[in-house]
């Protein structure tokens, strides 16, 4: 028994370090490193299964003003509160992460367009309608802007291309006035040339299919 105790302690320490390496210490959500690994796996799954998946990128609006006005401790309270609100809005199968600073991300597997928009709007409303107590007698209300992009079926993309498209939609939401949701309206049309080249190879160019050699109407040689 005495010999096993150090082993159990060491295993517990290793498990704890592994847990810390996957989670954001402030919010308890997945960290950026873990989330990007999840995105890689989800891209593989979508490529094989053909099921759509949605990536949402979320940013707390005017978060710098919270830090400047109320201090960084209040900012931490806001981040923790928003993390709890987001956690209540997603499914157990979804992966929610603190992506960096005041930015969060969530990937929704097996997510059709209509359902994804419902979830994104639910998140936006839940955050806006949740007062945050930052100190005795002081409450804040914050909002989030949300951008979303789909991992297209059958196309082997990359995490960078996928997050870039979601970030573009997030920029659209902020440019439109913040506290808004912007998700790709026509996912097929937003697949980048880089993503198409990953699927189709060098024959595909940004302007379409490259030149193919003409078929010889009178081929020579034997088929046997």
C-alpha cells in the first residue's frame, strides 16, 4: 500500500497537468490549443461523413472599456460570467473554448444551417440578457458579436481557412453595429479557392477548372 501511494500521487499529478494543458485556467473552458485539435478532428469527420459542422467565433463587444473603467479583475468576472452563459447555450457534444482575450469559439458537429442560426441567436440574446455583478451593488450588461462559417461537406479544409472564414463573418457582425450574428448565407459560394484546390488538386484554379488536354477522337493503340 505504501508503495502504491507515490504512484497514485504521481498519476494524479500527471492527470492534473494534462487537464491544465487542455483548459483555460480562468474560465475552465477548452483552451486555444485544445480547440484547434478539436477542429482538426471535426474537419476529418466532415470530410468522411459529409455532415455539415458550424464554427462560431464570438467577441465581447467593447471589452476594453470594461477593463479601462472597472479594472482587470472586473474584466475577469465578465469573462467567467460569459463563459457560464455560453456553456448553458450549447449541447454536450459541442466544444466551447476561450480562444484568446475576450474571444470565444464553439464548434457544433452535425449542424444544419437553420439550427446553427438558432444557436447563434440564442447565445447572443442570452449574453445580452444576463446581468453581471462585478462588485457589491455594481452590475454590467455586455453583448457579443457572433460570426459563423461551415466546414463544407466532402472538402478537406484546414483549421486556418475555416477560422479565417468565421473571423470574416465576425468582422461583418461588428461592422454592422455589434451585438449581431453573421453566418454564411450560401456556404457553397464561400468555399475558398485554397479549399477547392485541397479537394480537386492542381487542376482547379481561382477562375475555375484549368485547361485539360483534349480527348483524341481517334485514339491509337490497343485496349488490351
